[in-house]
């Protein structure tokens, strides 16, 4: 009930700012385009047309041109976007769940448990993420499930940190102390009192994490360890385009631009969410 | 001001020599220093009694209140509830006893979960007691009426209430646990004078109606004096004097109490006592905590902290200058 009122305020403040509106519009459009677009296009993402190879944008009805075996680039970018967005969102949902549980436990239980968890988080964070990612990718069999798994594995720590810091903060609020003083079980204190109050911060962190996860997926696929051709992803489109960088630069420029724009928009959305949620914290 | 004289041989709550010491590090390279937030605090609360604790900010009032509630682990000493030592009970073992003591906090804006409606907030204690359905609603409405609120508040969010109303809601939440003791930690300090009086009256009414014991913590002697049967005065973590309210006002036995009383205006505006000249915990290590600011300090005062000793029936003070005739704010009875 009050939760509804609070989210109503967040929505109003989100849509009052330019960043919030633009990022929401962009993300809405890109999601629609990636998931519905391929059905509306006359060309399939894997239909080869050897008579029309390396077409520049806007030639012969190919809005973004074609690649080295005549596949429509727009169809491939949209199809690849579907994979990239799925990896970004699914791995973020998973890593947010892991991070929230780990962070909340660390924040709620001072002493040994917290020390252990913080040590693990700090140790994992010590490894350069890309290095860890590539090691895992090289060992495991490539594919959608694998890439979601490894992106999740290297990105739960950020949410865990946010959840821990927030839990420490909320735990000592008087309304939590009041419920502790009633003799409520830990489970109830965590899920009914603390979690709803740290959820906004976790959502912001998760939104920013989507941007990071999309970037990580692109990176791994670009290096050839992620999504494998002929299936498209934003990363392996870039990989493919390397060879033709000088002769047919749009093959690299277009997917690169879409990745950069999408990542930037998720970051803008995260920032706008943070702004919109911050005033509600005081209440 | 004159409450029931405690007839019960076993006090509801008894604090025995409670101390809390924090290690504080002032700089990166300095050795941590032990700061006593509370030192050897001993006091009893009878059933149906309102015991006030006064002292300036940082004197350890909240520390004592939280240790009494077993929300803060004491460094030394014991807490007895209903004659049973609960100091070392595990959280698990404590749970079934927790309902007996409930707490009201100072900051009205932080004491209600901002993400829950009032109905959800008030359901929490009822569910813990196993009350549900129509019984729960009935009890909720009765309790709301008791604190002066109507059924229309149930659907609202905490942010839509004034400070005074939020304190009423906190009190309702506490009452729904059917407590025997309420620790009110500066429960009216953040409110307007007029609202303060209403909430103090509400506490008094609840004490009379349910024979509740109340540990009423405040920094304003005038407010605490209105409701308390007895008053305990704290200074820098030490309990320096404890006496029935009237007796304390008539004839304080500790120079610090006298100082607090003289700082109170005789009538009208309420005011807070003067802030400490030095941070808490920086008195001479061995001397009386108040010796540095005491106008009556003798040489012996700078060598050791006197224990709380009886000076009159029901009246104890931690001062070796028993010869002093300090001035109160009520006329001497003879
Ligand atoms: N967690 C803590 N760590 C270190 N010092 C503390 C802590 N909590 C309280 N103190 C210190 O203990 C003293 C008493 O605090 P408190 O009981 O809150 O006083 P009061 O409620 O009378 O204002 C203060 O000097 C305070 O700085
Ligand atoms: Mg306090």
C-alpha cells in the first residue's frame, strides 16, 4: 500500500527528468525492436545471399547493408541484440539474487560471518574481471547458458556490496530495533523490515549491472569465447567485422555504436533511478 | 508526582552494576582508548512505577535503556527481569520474554517502517502473539483508540503523520505486545512543547490503566519530573543521584542535580541543560566524574569516585559532601 505510493513518486520523478525519459524510451524501443523487429523484416538474420555481399547501408532494401555472405546486417543486429539483452537481464537477475542474499546476510550478522563474506567478495574482486571471464570461457563449452553463468559469476559482488552496506544502515534504524525488541525471528526482520527498504538501492545497482553485463557479453563474444556463429550477438558481430574493417567499416561501426548506446542508456537509467529514489529515502 | 511506594519485594526490572565500555580510536596511529558510556549503574523499577532518567546528551541514558532491553550487550553487570537473570540468555532463550519490555524511540521519523502501512506495522506484534483475523482487527482498533487515533489511520503510510501522531503509533505498536515495561528513550524530546504534554499525559494514563512500568528517559528535568515517581540523574555514564521526584526537587544531594535544577526556569519555557564543557569520558581518571565542574569539590573529590550511598529514605547520592545544603526548586518541608 505505502509501497505503491512510494513507487508512484519514483515513477513521477523518473519521468520528470530528461535522462529518465530518454533512457526509458530508448530501452523500450530497443527491446521491442530486438524481440519483434526480426519478424517484421523481409530478411532473416541467417539467410545467405551470395549475390548481394558487402552491400553498403540503404542498398537494395538492406537498411544497414549486408555482410560478407550477404546476410542482412539490420536483421543480425536485432537478432544479436536479443541475445545480448537476454544475457544482460538474465545474468543480472541471477547475480542480483545471489548478491542480495550474500550481502544481506553479511550486513545482518556482524562478526565472523560478515568477515568471511567480505573477505570472499574482496578476493573475487581482486581478480581482473576480464581475466576471470576469459579463463572461465576458455574452460567451459561456449553457448548461451555458459555465458549467462559466467557473467553472473563475475558480477554478483557489486550488488552484494550495495546490499551489505544498505543492510548495515537499515538494521540500526529504530523501526528495525522495535521489531527486534518484540522478539521477531531473524527471517521476519530480514524479509519484512530490511529487504523492502534496501530494494530501491539494489534495483539501481542491478540496472547499472545490466549495462556491465551487456558489455561483458560483447567482450567475450568478440574474443570468440561467447556466442558462436552463425548465431549472432553484438559481440560476435564485431568479431566478424574485424577482417573487413578497412574495406567495409559499417560492419563494425554499426554494432559498436549500438552496444555503446545501449550500455550508456542503461547507465543513464540507473542514474535517473538513483536520483528519483534518493528523496524517498528521507521519509 | 507521588506515585505508589514500591510494595513489591521483587522489582520488575533490576539493573545491577551495569557498565558499557567502548574502545574509541581518535586517530589512525593512536592507541584505542576505553570510553565508559555507562559505569556501574544500579537501579530498580517496581511494577507500575515511572522511573525517570535525566542527564545531558551523551551521559549514557540510551546506553542504559538499551542494555536494560537486552538490545546492547553490557560489558559488566546484570539485568534481572521479574527476578530472573536475563543477562546471559541467548537471543533464542530471550525471545519468549521480549514482549515484556518494549521501547519507544526519540526520532518519530525513524520509528515506523516507511515501506509499510500502519495496518502492516500494527499487525507485526499481533502476529508474534498469535492473534489473527477479527480478533486482531478488534485489538488493533481498541489500541488505536487508547492512544487517541481512529480506524482511518490503518491504510495510511507513516510519512503522512505528524511527529506526535507517529509517537502515538509507536506507543500503540508497543502496547500490542502487552508489555509490562516500556522504555521511553527521549520519546517526547523531538516534539513541540504542547504535543510533549499530550504524549506525557498519554504515558501517565497508560501507567494508571495497565499498571505499566515506564523507564522515562529525557534530558529535560521539567518534563521528566512531571511524569516520574522517582528520578535517576546521570552524569557522564555515572548514576550520581536517585530519589523520589519531590524529594529530589526539594532537596537535591548531588551538586550536579542542583546545577540541573537551577538551570530549569521556575515556570514557563522548558529548556535543555547546559552542554558539557568537555566531551564525555574525559574527567580525571580516578576522581569524581563531576569534580572538574563542581563548585563544592574538595581535595578528596579528585582522588576517587564515591559510590551511590543512602542519604535519606529512598534517596541515594554519589557525593562525599553530605554536609552541603543544596538548593532545590520546591520549598523545604520544614
Ligand atoms: N557505538 C558506540 N561507539 C562508541 N561510543 C559510543 C557508542 N554509542 C554510544 N557511545 C558513547 O557513549 C556515550 C553515551 O551515549 P548515549 O547512551 O547515547 O548517551 P545519551 O543517550 O545520554 O545521550 C556517549 O559519549 C557516546 O558517544
Ligand atoms: Mg540518547
